[in-house]
């Protein structure tokens, strides 16, 4: 067993630039489905990258030994000689407060217990509470030495209505943050009960609505993955993104913000140890910024957004953190707007063209001030049409997982009922 | 018995089992702009599960030590009502041998990938961007239980997947294909030219394809699509943990389709791409074939030890975990619809105005019985003839309604590889079937 500093020094003495990304992870999770499950994970892992003469090699292990360094060196020649294969520089990030330092086991249990009351009101499929505390660090031969502890917590419910005659779609509602104290359990429960109630009797849409409203949850399920792919510098460089830099796509502003301490995807530094900062990706409709890691920032000749994401088992790729969506135009929820809450099948989208066709199992229309559930519709379109079709924001801002946004009123998508 | 299990008993466990994983991973990536090793190393760790006073406790670890037992026992939580099927003692060692072992170095494999990449780019000048990925996992698993079951599994899974992008004017097309197998090096087990031809055909079709009109339509689904339908629309609903809250829960013994519809989940198939191989599952249970629908009648569900006891169904061997970090979930293995009597051509001839849907893009289902999946290769059928290609197609519907609408099943049969996601875990599965004629909702963009 070695330590990261000794191994980096050994690599340096052998004439290689070297980076070690290390993780010590602890996770505790509770689930109540038909039976209770309780789980406790402790793992350590190390990803070793080697650079020399424009080539890069990589190996990982759950034990840090000389062997992992030798294996990384052994595959240097698999890569192509590319001047952009260069070790990231030293960086001194200002550290966020991403761990409250509190016990997370008992609060997990205390979070699960009140959720069990839901069994009296809806058909509970599953209740979940979990917590993660992870120490992440990066050291390299350039003098980089950063580490921090990040914690996150999560509570979730899957529920539907079921009797001998009907089974309604499963509704999954979750809340997350840095501490269980930040999660409002009563609000989560009320949301589940209301949505199950809305879907209990659903009408078939007889006329296609001219406008839909994607609520924040639907935005996190549909728009977030499409945008994540499209603003990735690698995809933009390789013309695999449906969006072109400098072009105008509607009017919303999208900011990637890894420094919001409440979001569990936030980080003081990225997977290459580089200091993070906010980046505007789309400014009032103009696609103006991409996310990069060190390699893609050099390849594209743009400032690095420090968006390297990875596990210790893989080389860094590029990924967003908390995406914040802003819209200057205000709209009111109107009668017959179709409010989309939950979609399924987003992973069948064509990421390269931005085309999607998803089933909407949870949606409603507002009639005389009441939410009326709607039977499944298929919502299809593409990312550009979606962005250009945004007519304004509806309601207040919310954060759902990796999105912070108001609901968005959208026109121009196809609805098949 | 393993010493950790003895210690678990000493601390009050009435049942315990230990999974140890040692997986050698290699993952290579090549595109038109870069090539590199994206992952290589040993993923080594384990998971100890204990049943203490009717509650489960789990400890997943990378470092094996005596503290693991206390962690697992102390994490036990619940209502003291867990009851599982116990099995007789068993010692077994299973090694699934490859026919074309991966003997090449990472550098030599990368050279093969570069050749494949270049062949694809030459196949159609409109192709501007190609991703070629190769993965190989050499898997060694050990299972020990307090029932004195000791099982060792050794097998290897390899996959080569390609995704290409083409542009012509303002039209962008993308196509993908993959070949995965437990038989060894995919570029020797299969013909690499098939990959090139498939990508070329799909790109060409996408660039000139028409978006279909949305609505209900008669279609012929090809084996690849039938496999995904069997998996997504039916297989998930038969996973006992989902079935008890879903539409299949009350339908055991009830007819939902014609006699010629039989759907099976199996831990072993001879088809090279049926890589959902599970001789023993991750709970040390022998794998057996499960007829989810037997000649049109809902027959059995996929179970783990807990649901085997809960439903009174013989164990099936469907408990799987992605890795040592993950808890076991009820998962499919190789799921397929059995072949019938029709020929593919006869099914197509029956359709006056509809579609032939050849290759899916993955899909999703909900326990209320709705399903949806995308299609990357499809054609319009007019008066029994296959005509123009399609683009941007998806299909959806209600599983029970759709199964009841199957009006023909072909003799032709095929199996395809896939990866199934559930509960944040991904496991390799096989999906397959014949050609079938059915009526579904086709979603287009017009």
C-alpha cells in the first residue's frame, strides 16, 4: 500500500507527469418497499493518470500500489500523440462549505419514519432516505493538492393509486440537499398525496392544448439531460450538439453554477482539481458558453469551465452541476394549459439531433381552477423547438435535483393523445 | 464456511451471505478526434448481508476486515418481518469459457477499433463523427452463505459499440449499433463488416427518412424491437417487486394474449449476444427458465429469495447486483418471446398501410402498464410492400392491450444485447424474439 504523494513522486522520478484522483466514500441508505432494506457502503479508490509527450495513460484500483502506476504507464501508447494531452496545472480553489459535519444515520431513520404515514393515504410503492459523505482529493506532479468533504442527503417516495379495477402511474417525488434539516418532509408528503389524487381519475385529451407548462420536475427530467449533452464542449467541438455557438434559441438564460452550496452536485473543484466558477451557457437565448475539462478547453482554445466529472474508475469527462434557468417574461397559468409533471423514456432521445419522444404519465389541465388529471400523452419535438417555444416563466423558482428553475410555458411541441 | 459468516452468527444473524467480486475492467474509446484508455483496473470488493431479528443489514466494502460484520449487523433496520427462502448446502464452481479469447493487448485492440472507425467513415462521406467503444470485463465472483453454499463464477463479457453522426444540409442523422458477447473478442466472434453495413444503412435511412404520422397503426416489429418490448413492456411488470404494485399482480392464471404468445426469461441462452448470463444469481440461487406468459396466460413472476417466500413461488435466480457496492434487485436476464408459425414476409403482406420497425433505441415502462420506446430503423409498409425509411419514430401503448393485439408471430428469431437500468444500477441483459404483427400507437413529429 502506497499513498498518493509517494506514488506521484515515484512517477515524477520515472519522468512522467502524474495525477491521482482519490475518493473515500461512505453511504448509508434505507428503503422501505415490501420489505425494509438498510445499506452501509465504505469504499476507497484511486484513479491514476500519466502524461508524457502528448500521450495519456490511465489505471484505477481500490488499493493504491505501485502496480496501478505501472499499469497506467503500460497503456500510454494506446493514446494518440496530442499536445492537448497535458496535465492540469496547480489550482487553489476557495473551498465551499459542503459538509455540515453532522450525524447522518439517525436523521436518515427519522426522515423515513414520518413518510410511512403516507401508507394511510396512497399506495406506497417505496420510501427512501439516504446520505452520502465523500472525501475527494486530487494531487499531481504540478503541485496540485486539493481535497474536500462533500455530503448530501436525499428523501424520496414512489406511490400510486391501486385497487382491483385500476392502477395509476407511479409518482416519484424526492427532495435533496446537504442536510436533512433542509428537507421539508410535510411538503414532500403533501405533494405526493396531491399528485396521486390528480391521477386517480384521468380524462383523455379531446383537443390538443396550444401550450404546455413544464414544471421544474419535468424540466429536470427532460430539458436538463438534453441541455447537458448540448452544452458539453466535446459535443460542440465535434458538431454532435444540436446547438451552434452564437446562435439564438429563444429567450431563456441558463447558468451552470457549481458553487451553490445547497445543491448536491456543487463542488469547490472539479475532477481535475481545478477551481470551479459560475458559467453562463445561454444568455437571453444566445448560446454563448460551453462546459469543458482541461483537455477540451485546450482543444477548443476557450477558458476552462472546470467541469471535469468522473469516478476514480474512469478518466474525466465533462458534466454540468446545478443548472439555473432564468426567464424575463412572466406568464400566468391559463385554463387548458397542459401541465407536464413527469416524463418517461428520455433516454431514448436522439442526443445528437436533440429529438425526443416521451410519454407523459403524470400531467393535468387546469379547469375552473382545479387540476384535472390527463391520460398518457406522447410529447415529441426537439431541443431547439423547445427552447424557442418558451413563452415565459410561470410560478415561483424551485430546485429539483440539478435544476433550479421556475415552471416554463412552452409552445410548438407535438402532443399525441 | 467463511469466517465472516461465522462471526455474523455469533452477533445474532440467523442468515448471512457474502459476495466477493474481483473484476478486471478495460474500456477503450476512439473517435475522429481522440483515442485513449478510459478505464482500466481492478474493481475489487465485497458485500456482507445479514438477517438479524427479521431485519436486513448490509455492509459493502473495498477493504475486508472484521469491522465489516459489526457494520452490517448494526445497520440492520426494519419491522422484523423479513422472511426468505433458505436453500440446501451446495458447493459449485462454474466457468463459462470463451470461444475467441481476448488475447490482444490494449494497443492492438485500439488498432482494430481505428480500422473499424475508418471503415465506417469511408462507408458514407456524410458521416462526420464516430464513437467506437470497447469494453471487456473479466468477472470473478464468489458467493458464501450461512446455509453452506459456496459458489464460484468465472466469465467474461465484451462489447463493441459504435455511434455515428452524419449531416447533409440541415438534416442531421445518427445511428448506433453494438455487438456484445460472453464468447470472447467481439471483432472475431462477429463480422465487423456487419457493423459498418448497419451504420451505413441506418445513416442513409435517417437522412432521407420521413417522420411518420402519429396515431394508432398496424406494424410488424422485428426481433430486436420485440425483444425490447418483451423486456420493457412485459418483463419489468413481471419483476415481483414491481408486479405486486402493478397491473400483472392480479393476473396470474389469466389470459392476456393469444395461444401463440409465450415470453420467457432465462439465465442462459446459446445465442452469442445473449449476455444476460446468470448460472447462479447474486443470492447464490440456481437460475431456471421463467415463463412469464405461457401460451397467452400470465404464469410466473421473477423473484428473489424474499419474494419467492412471499409469493410461494419456486426460486428463479433473478436477484442481481451491478457490483459489490449495490444491493441486489430483482432483474431480468435474457428475456424473449418464443417463435411461432408465420414467416416474416407473410406478416408484412398482411399490412395495407403501416410500418416495419426494425431497431429500437431503448425504452421504458411504468407499473400501470404503459410503455414507450424509440425506433432508430423503420420503414413504411404500403399494400404489403416495404417502402420508404422513417426517422424520429417512437411507439407507445398499454402492455395488456398491445399483447392482446398481437395477431401473428414468425418462425424467424433473433437475440440482441442490452443494458437494463433499475434503481440506479445497470446490468447486461439479452432481449429477443420473432417478428410479430400488432397494432400500437406510433408517435412521430407531425
